[in-house]
C-alpha cells in the first residue's frame, strides 16, 4: 500500500517537474520567436522612415541648387504635388522676413550647420518645419508626419498589430500605430535614431506579450504527453511489483509446503514409534514368561526373538526416516534480523489479501529498530502464518468489525511481535490444543500451521504464545532473543 502510494507521489512529482520544465522551454521558444519578429518589424520601420526623412534633405538641397530661379516662377510650389508629406513651401528672399520667428532661428542654425534645420515641431498635430538657409533665397518646408509614413510598404497591419510605434522628439511623441500594451507578461522595446541629422527623431517600437499569448495548446499537449508516458511507466512498475509479489508468495508457499511435509513425516514417525516400542516391550516380556515355563519351546523362543528383531528393525527404520526428514538445524543459522522489517515485508506481501477482505492492518512499533536472532525464512513463515490465520478468523465477522494490528517491541532481552485480531477468538478447549499437529477447526485446514510455527520458534530459541484478546479476538505473540549489539570497533 505504502509502495503504491509512494510510486503515485513520485509519479506526480515527476509529472509536475517534467511538464513545468517543458512548458518553460516552449514558452521561451515562443517568446524568442515573438521577439525576433518584433525586432525584424521594428528594423524595417526604422529603415523605411529613415529613407523618407533623408529624402527631405535631398529635396531641400535640390531646391537650393536650382537657384536663382527665374523671377516670378516658383517651382518649389509644385513640390507638394510630388511629395504629399510636404504641406507647404515658404521662401524668403534676402531682405524679406519670415512670417514666423521660429523659422528665422532655424535659418540661422541652418547657416551654421550648413544643412537643413528643424523648426516648429508640433507632434500634437503631426507637423514640423525644415528650414534651409541659402542664397539668394532660403526655404522652409512644412512637413506632415502622417504622410511621411510609407504605409504601402509597412510590415504590419497598423490597425490590428499589437506593436505600438511612435516617433519621439524632445518629450513629444507622434503615434504612428497604437498597438496593444496590456499589463503583465513580457515587454519588448526598440529605440533608434532616424538616419537623418536634420530630423533627429527617435523611432520607438514597443510590444507587450501577454500570458494569453503563450503557446498554451502546445504546453497542454506536452503535459498530457508526459502524463501518458508516466501513467504507462507506473502501470509497468505496478505490473512488475505484482509479478515479484506473486513469485515471493509462491516461494513462501513452497517453503511452507516443504516444512509441512516435514512436520507430517515427523508426526507420523512419532506416532509409529510409540506402538513399536510397546510391541518391543511386550515381546520381551513374553519371552521372559516363556522362559519361566518348564516346557522347552525353542522354536517359539526363536520366533519371538525374530519378532523382537523385526520390531527393532522397524523401529530403526522409523528412526532413520525421522532423522531424514528432520529440519535443518535452525539454531546454526541464526543471524540478526530487523523484526520490524520482517513484519513490513510480510504485510506488503499480503497486501492483496488484506484488500480483498477489506482489512486495514495497523502497525504499532517503537521508533528504535528491534533486532532479533532469527533464521530469516523461518521468521517470515511464522509472521505469514499468523497473519493468514488472523485474516481467516476475521472472515467470520462483519466488515466493519474487522481489526488487525501488529505490534513490535523489545522487553527483557526479547524482541516480541504480536498479531491481534478482532475475530471470533478461541474457546479454552481450542486454546489448549492449538499447537498440536493436525488440530484444526477449519474445514479446509490441515492443522499444521501453528504446530510448525511453534517448532520453528523453538528452533530459534524463541517461543510462540496464543491468547484471547479482550473484548473479542485472538492474540499470537512470538518472542525471540534480541541480537547482541556489535562489539565496539566492529561494523
Ligand atoms: P489451520 O489453519 O490449517 O486450521 P493452524 O495450525 O494454523 O491450522 O490453526 C489451528 C487452529 O487454530 C485453527 O483451525 C483455528 O481454529 C485456530 N486458530 C488459529 N489462529 C486463530 C485466530 N487468529 N483466531 C481464532 N482461531 C485461530
């Protein structure tokens, strides 16, 4: 039960970890892709706008070069027709004055710079002037920012794109594309000067990638895939555990059967030996009596002697058989065994049996380990038998009254393990005969289990006791000598 639950938790933890890692990777890939697309668009926007503003410088230079114009002809007035971004062209002949003082300032600056200068930047209306000081006339172009943008070559859909694009200049900004900047998520920024000295505007692009834009379907798909693989792996693990448990039960069953056969043979030998010994005694007495009779009966005597000989031989055969089926000396195979671990492994092995009978065993143990001297397989067999007996007893009471507890403790140099059940318990008569070979109250019982357990316990210098449990049920306790602590210096 414990192992299955542990597997489930480990599986869940693994699923969480692998899913989270995969989702983070997918999100990062998507964010990198979005950033790449954003930066590419922003670079295209910067290049397009730079090309346009540089064009303005060229237009102004051409205007200055074409001077002096034929008096009366004003070719610059046709510029607006050619360039929609040029709203108007003003010309100041030498000696005349500008209608706007800002243009004069810009002209002075232009003269110093030897190139066009900026004036009257009004981003609220999307307007600005470009002034070029020249002889004999200076020019001022009023520009319309809206028309500066080459929308036909624009890399994004200006109405729907999530990218916000602005042109900034000294605290003023002109929004070319509104975009969508929400709260939370990831923010990409791009800022670059336009490539024209006369119009030192910044192109600013911003993009906010919200949580909803993460590749949720891929992430969910990944989590589902990981879950499917882990469920498969858990199923495989469970299958393997079940197979191992079945093999273990089979092994225990074989050992039990072998030992039960030994017990059977030992019982038979014991039963046979008694009448044979009596026969021997009787025939010997008979021989003595015959000796007292004055009649000479040599033939009878020799026949009796032969009978005695036969009886002796039979007795010897039985003794030999008994020696042959005697269990190996358990005392020689004792080793330190953790009693708690032995109990836990038996509980684990019988887990399906408990589940089938709706019994939830409780384990009551000290925090310290209790190490006893035992032969591991024999100990395993005793615990297994006691648990199986308790389960069989519990089958006779209703589900909700079924209780089974195992306790492990150490008292007076002994390690004790007790199995208590809330079954029907035992009468005095049953209790008195419970360890006898072939004593059983169960229809399908052999009556060898407890007798074998007692023999195994005694073989390990321990003992097995049966008792009644109040208010109802039985308790079987096995005591074994505690293992001596390892002498200092030795592991
Ligand atoms: P079997 O299980 O084949 O009958 P056992 O030697 O294991 O042989 O048990 C002998 C008898 O002891 C059982 O038939 C049953 O009457 C009694 N017994 C054993 N364990 C319990 C128990 N936990 N509660 C009540 N009776 C028990």
